[in-house]
C-alpha cells in the first residue's frame, strides 16, 4: 500500500444499504492501483459497500454453511423465485422484480422467535433458518423411513457409522 495526499470527507451511497455514508480516501493505494477508502470510524470500505454492510455480509457468509444455503435456495425456488445470485446476499427475481435476501439463524424460546443478532440493512427479505436439535442413535436414524444423507452415494448412512450403544442410552433417546 502506498500513501498519497488524503482528501476531504465525502458522502457516498452504499450499493448494499442504499444509504449515504461518509467515504474518505485515506491517501493509500493497493498494489493494483485502487484507492483505499475509510469511514469516520477508520473502517475500510469494500468497493462500493460501506464498512457496516461489509461486516454484516462477511458475518452472514461465514455463518451460512453450504447445507443452510442449499435449504434457503430450495425454499426460494419452491416459492417461485428465480435465483440470480446464490452468493451472500442472495439475489432473486419474481414477477420481474429483484429482491435481496439476507439470512438469520433463529430458534423458539417460550413461544417467541429469537434471532441470533440484529437484522441487516439493505435486504428485502430475510430467510429465518431455525435451528433444532433431535437426539437419536444411529440405529434409530437407520430405521427412519424418510431419512436421506446429503453427500452419500446411495443416500443412506454408511455401515461403519452405525455403532452399538448400551441399551440404556438407546431407550433414553427413544
């Protein structure tokens, strides 16, 4: 990074949240020649995304694993949305209108929906991915008629994953 002369603060519209934010060229340039911009809190802009939106985008991308994203995309397609971009934030289209879809993990507690963190700005819809936990032995899972294992060749549990457990454990999970 090289340093040149910094410029005065300017307002720039973030393409992610569509809000005007402070964008200051700090006088530095990257190896490719692009200028480095920061906000009033000394946080770096990521291209045309403000630092707050970039932080939210990265956190969502890190927390949205391949399995959760596949479930979100499948749900959007089942509701008639065309997937434009599956990268976070997901971009979809329906009836010639484009939407940006964010993602939040959620769970139920005492009849209330609890979200893992604040809602992100700049999204039109939010996919709430509910986390649930069910305990079962490998034998119980193998006996379930409608279980498919994602990523396996035949959709079944491999034989070497079935481990015998004490009868007391198997009966306590059932």
